[in-house]
């Protein structure tokens, strides 16, 4: 598991490394040169074609496992570069430099990489722990309100799973302290369960319905996760896994901060694509248990729609 540290990102420090980013970040921070590769911005980066192009560029640069790749960007850049580095010559040293709040607290931590396939989010990926993460909070000044809100969706998940993080937010601590608390918590979980076979499943809370809503409605990832948290908390309540007070408190907190979209049969049908599923049943990481809960799609619709 790689180290995570807070510092200022200075592009000139990495003139001997290969740097991968997107056009927006490159222009914003003057990241340019023969050692820079630009991926498309956003979810479009996460494709086999882009991974192949990136690996060919690695070949042209005579990259070896002793070299270093620096991924500067949000979750899509980090996921794509991480996957490419995990398979190129069986593993290349990678430094993540997350530039979005959601990447700082979540996607740049824990070693998961992924690309999309045929409209299915994160359908192909790997676990890749040979990297460090440099978090520079100055990047947060470049984010718009929707991007910050997206990060807050993942932070809401952490608040529900960890009292220390909830206290950081409710006590009004600065954002760097909140980020650091989220990072510590995720690192602890991932060190104990690196391959998501037990306790780490809890970090998927909100993501089964959230990913489906992201695909169906084009929501920012964290905003989709917040929607998933809302509906999956209600699902947990209907299964007797949490109290009415717990449900009222957290669903109210979610509604206060996020726009909640209506749930439809089409959205729930998309949960059949979730990678945690087993034997035709949809898998959920519900908020009060580390064990996955499996439900047939018909039962899921009965509980949430009818």
C-alpha cells in the first residue's frame, strides 16, 4: 500500500518522469513538454483505446519498471493511468496527484484501477498497490461548485461509516483536516482488506444504485453516490438493518445537501451490471453492516418502487 502525503505539486520536479494529465489541467497549470501525455477529460478517458495509446507512448519513451509515471488529474485520469501502469511490463511505479476532491478522498487511495466497457462503468480493472499519492489542497481552488459537491457525496459516505470523520465535518474543521481523516480511514480499511473480500465492502455503500444513476442520468459520480446513499439507506431500513431515527437523520442530511432524483425501473435494471453481484442477485453494501446483502431484482423493485 503506497504512502499518502500532503505537499505542493511542482511540475518542474518531475521533468525526468512521464506525466499524464488532461487538456484542462495541462492548460491550467502549464503542464507541457515531450514527457507529457494528454488523455481526454472526464469519463471518456476510461477506455481500452486510451489505455492502448498510453501503453504505446510508454513503449516509445522506453519506460521501464524503474521509471516513474505521474498521474495528475481527477478520478478518470487516475483510474486509466493506474490500469495502464498495472499491466505495462507487469507494473510501473506510479505517483497519483489527485486534482479533485473526490479523487483526494477516494479514487486515488486504495489501489483500485478501472476502465469502462460497453457502457458499463469500471467493468475492467485491477488492484495495483505500487504507487504513492501526493495531495495538494491548492488544486481545490480550481473546482466549481458541482465538483466540490461531488466530492462531498463521497465524504457523506465516510461520515456515515466513521464517527471521527462526521465529527470533523459537524465541528466545522477545515477541508484539509476532513480530507486527511477520510484518507486515514480508507487506508486503514484497505490495509486490512486490500482485495475487497470483507470489511472493504463497506466503502461501496451508495455505489450500487449510485453507479446506475450515474449511467442513466449523467450525474457527477459523488452526486450519484449521494443519491445511492439516500435510496440504499431506505433499503436498509426496509430490511430492518437500521432504525427509523437513523434513516430519518441521514436521509434528511442527504436531501439537505443534494438534489435527489426519482428512482425508476430503468435505473434499477442497471444495477444488474454491478460487479459485486452474485448468481443473478444484486449486491449492496448497506450502511450498518460490513457484509454484502444480495437481493433479486424483483425484490429490490418491490422494496423501493411499489
